[in-house]
């Protein structure tokens, strides 16, 4: 076996001296063909999770064919040069494993979950579905019918309906405005040629990260993955560039009529990505506003007013844009009051109302709960691919803790005044 | 994640039920003790990460309720976060979060479970909070009324506005006549609206006692230390009277039962079919569990392969069997037709699969696959301290955490003849329950965006 990797030093961009430096999360190497490989041994339990992340999300769908990235991902496991779809199903399930492809906005992940003793089989299957899918026409028709029916059924779900509408408002003219799955109008028109071309152009080694977590060593992974992936080469040409989402889309209110006993409410505006200097301050501010069960929104809207079972806020960064969203569900006659309470809380965040104990709680939680974000092999694999894809560095746990610790009261109030200004939020209400 | 969720015995949880079985068959080193007041304490050391899962499981669920006061167990679960004299409203979760932890709870037909996952060196906090709220809840009328509104919102989200939730509720009340599995875990809306502080207090006093609880702790801790802490923090809580047993026994079903639910806003029909079946106490249970896996676990399973893939009848199809149910429960199949297919055709197809199991031996490969899937799920369950603690408690609820050691060998011993036998014994065509959700005729829910730029 030829040596295909150059071992790289693992301590990346250490921008600050953290108080206590932990070991890096994983070994990192780059294959000659550009595949970035991350290995995190967790030897106590004989299981392995392999997550391959390819920069091939719906953001690369052409405007006239939304849904291609998702259809391509769905069809990866429906037939390869070696096995038919049902044969793939039987092979992986016979060993009690799982092999699932999932398209997102920025990327598509293929996740293998398998017992250690069956790892060779699992890696064969993973390499097959990534490199040699055949996209049989009859499988495509089947999958299109399923996606169409799923889209129709999702109209029953006010959270999906509302979040799709919000994406249209927040990302006008940008691919993020389109649902990952495409639309009822677009999916039926997709062709095998479009899928084949999408796979050829987008599934490339220099756009791929593979994270391996579990009962393995870096040496054996280097061998077993190198054998299967070293023949993979990138097509000519560069990866396409995608424009950033608009930074200040018009503020719009939309109502979507549904005959339901509750209304689902979304308030949203552009957010920021992990590389923005305000990111950690906004994380802390968000936790105080609507992050946990001690948050202002939870306390006022749920505990005091009894207006909602769910109310919360979240920051969703993507590669090409980010959103900041508050959402809740309330009874039909509670909407006006709930929205008023939320807007009031948004406004108060930037007005010098911050209490020291709120700040300390938020920072203590964000720092202290970090280990719980890494408490299963699947979560570690997901974290590793995100760290690599968004350039966060393998010392991210230390970096994260240090950055959160540095956030001051003034930081929180400053970012809240910008990103929590109620006048900047568009809204979607799904209900009567 | 908002605290408080419901896990009813419903199809959506098929996977959870299956994986919940998973604890290594190789007996782990569980330290087990029963305090003088009856509290069962189980501790498993797991030093892979510096975290611990602390879980308190009370042997009370909706099966312990009475008509007219359904939803008490779940309502009380919500109130468990609303304060004691020592810790005010919301203080439990606030303290856990302040210490970098996450906490939540869920209620089922059989059990109410509370957990905190946090850094292992904060275990004292998690244990002392559980000890405090075991007997010291305030249950203030003002807080009860405010939380009542929250529970009603929860019911609207999960049931009124969710076709699957609605149909599952209808199936339970169709299939059960006498047993409390008849009503939904969250309770009927009118009961939630009416339940008074006295009833909550009486329910709390009856069931929240050390002798009715299981404390399961898994993580980066020393077992002896945890047990010593448990003794110190819980030891002085007096044993309570034994809670009343659930006396109701579901009478044999004598004929087919069927319900149609018309639902405005639903886009596609849903079909549920179920039969009354025995639980873990029966020798047939491992075969029923294996059969449920053969029918519905994964894309190679019979229902997906035949109904969704080959015949293109179903958008989705699956099943559920509650091996862990404290009283006999349902073996459940469900499916949603693809547009253009009828619920009648889908029902025939589901029943056809049951007849096939009765009449033709299941090939060895399918049996082997299902056994491997169940076995693998046991191993995966060890991946997190949370799932390990939940598994210990779940088996303990049935009598002993050691039952986990017997479960896997029993499933692996099931033969093709066993599968045929249990299918014939438990799935009589004339005693099935069928629930069908039909999208109601109404004006289509046209999206009427009225963009008004402010």
C-alpha cells in the first residue's frame, strides 16, 4: 500500500491562548486528491460512524431546477455499478447497519453507522454510493413520486410551511430561498441527465470531508479509505462560486391561511456566520433571549403568560448567509399578544436591561454544556465535518469556550441593538 | 429544547421503542441498591467522557389515571419544574443550565421520567434537585393555571393540529374499552381544562414516593460515591403507602372495530391497523418483537420493500410493538398512501402482509437480518450515557435491569415456526382494529400571501 497521506500537524490556527487547552478533536490529513480526512478514535464500544460531507447542497441547484441536489442525494443509495438499490438495502441492514444520504442547503452528507466487525463492508458500500451511483431511471421516477407526495404532505405541517415561507422572505433572489427538496412544480420535471451531471460536477474529492469516529485508529483508516477513495479525481474546472445572501432584505409580513387550532409564528431576519466578529456575542445574547428554559422568551411567553408550549430563538449560520429567528406556536386568539411580547423582549435586549446573572448563566451554560455536544459518535462526526467545512479549527472546543468567556455585557447589548431590533424582522404567521 | 415531552405508545416512536431495548447483553457492572425507604438506585460507571446522566423514573403514567381526570400524570410532570420552597419556579432548569447541563422529562402510558445530563462533577446538584422535588412541590394554584394553558397548547400542537397524533389517539380509544390505555397520555382537553390543585396534590402524594421510583445514574462517577450521596440526599424521605395497583384488565375483543376520522387540512389519508397482543410477560413477546422488526425496520423490511418500493402504494409504511408495555398493548401497522392510491387498497395490502406471515414461513435471511438489527441496536445503545441510563431504568421498570441479559438471547432463539405461530395466534382477521384518517372536503388551503411591506 502506498502511503497516500502526509501527516499534518494538528494544532491549527490557535488565535488565542485558551485557559486550558484540550487535545485536538481529531487527526486530520489531506489525501493527494483533496479529500480531507478526520479521524477521532473512541475505542470503548465496537461501533464506527463515518460521515462523508460533500459540498453539493441545494445551493448549487440551478434556478430552473430546484431539487436536483436532493434528488441526487436520495438516489445515491438506489443503485450502484455493483448493486441494485434493494441489494444495497439488504447488504447494510443484514449487518444491522445504516447508510443514509441527506441533502442540505450547503452540502450533502452520507452517513454510515456500523459495527466495528463489519467496517470493511460498510466502507465498500460508502465508496460505491459516493463514487459509482448509477441513478436508474425507474428508481428516479419512484423517488420523484415520493418527494412529490412528501412535499404535499408537508403542507399539513405549519412549522414546515412557515419556515419555507420565511426562507423566501429572508433570501430573495438567492438559492437559500428554495426548499432543499425543490417544489411540487419543479420536482416532476427533473431528469436523469440533470442528476448525472450534478453528480459529475459537484461530487468531487476537493469538495469532500470524511470524518471517521469510533473503534478505529488513524493508521487503519488511512489504509482502508485510501484504498477506496484514492482513485477519485476532481473534474476539470473550479468549484462554482455562490453569491452571499442579501444582507438587508425588505421587511415583509406574510399570513398563510390554515384551518388549525393554533397559529405558528416566525419572526426572522439575517443573522451572522461563525467567522463574524459578533458571532459569540450574539450566541450569548440569543441564549439570554430565547435559548433555554431560563430565557426571557420562555419565562415571559410560556411560564408567565401560558401562551405557548414552544417558544424560542435560534441563530442558523450557513456558508452563504445566516438567519436569526424567533418562533412559537400559540392558540389562535393568542397571536397578537404573543407577538407583542416577543417584540417587546427583542427591543428590551438592546436597551440596557441585561442583568449580570443572566449573562453569567448564559456563558456558564454555553461553556459547560459543550461536552454534551460531543457525547455520541454521531455527534462527534457531525461536529468534525462542520468544523472542517466552516474552517473552525480542531481546537474549536477550546476556542469556543474562550470566546464565549470573553463576551461582556457591553458586547451583548451592542449586538442585541443590531440583530434584535424588532423593526428588522420579517414575519410569517400560519393559521386562521 | 423545551422541557416536557410526551412519548405515547404511537407509531411515530417505533424506532425509539426498538432501540430502547438496547443494553449490552454482556452484563455491565451495575451497582444496585435499594434504600430503606424503597428507592431503587442503579449506578453504572462509564469513564469515556466527563459527563453523567442522572435519571429519576417514577412508576406512574396515564395508566394510573381515572376517567374525568386524564392527563394528570403529564400535567404533574410539567408542575415538577414549577418550584419547591427551596427552589423557585424554573429554578431547577436554571440551575442545571447554569452548571452546563441539560434537563427534561417525558411521560408515557406507564412511566414519568426526569433526567439531567451534565458534567460529572455536578452530580450533587442533579441529585439534590431530584431529592427536593420528590416530596416538596409547591403546586401553587396560580402556577397550575398558567401551566394549564401551556399543556393545552401542547395538546393543540401534538393532537388537534397533527393528523398522525389525532389518528393514534383515536386508535387507542377504539382498541381499548376498559383499560386506561384507552385515553391519551396528554389527556382529554376538557380534563386538562378542569383538573384542580387538589387532584394534582393527591396524585403527587400517591405516586411520588421513594418506593415508587428508580434512580439510574451512568457516567464518569464512582458507584460507591453515588450510592453514598443517594443515601444522604434521599434516605430521610419517608416511604409512602404502596400506590394502588392498576386493576383494569382489557376484556377480549369480540369483533372488528373501525373508525373513520375526517380531518380538514390533511393532505393524504392515513391507515392504522392494530391487534391486542401480549407484552414482555408472555413467551410470545420476543417473537412479536422480531416480527415487528421484520415487517417494519429499514428499507429491506417487508412493508417498505413491498408496499412502498415494489407496489408503489405507500408514501410510508411501518409498525410498532410495545414489548416494554406494563400491561398488554397493541401490535400496530400504519401507512400513508401515495397520491392516487386509496386507503382501502393500503389496508388490504397491510392485511395481506399479515396473512402472508401466517401462511408462509419467513425465509432465514429475513429472520437473520432482523436479529442482527436488534443485536446491533443493543450495541449502539451504549454509545451515550443517557441511553445507557434509560435502558437500565426501562428494564428495571419491568422488574429488574437484569432482564436485559435475558432479552437478547430470547430474541435470538426465535424460529420461523415461532413467527408463524404467534402471527396465527394474535392477528385474527376478525378481531382487528382499523382507524382511517380521511382528508375532509374543504376549500384547498390556498396559500394566500398578503405581503405588506412595512
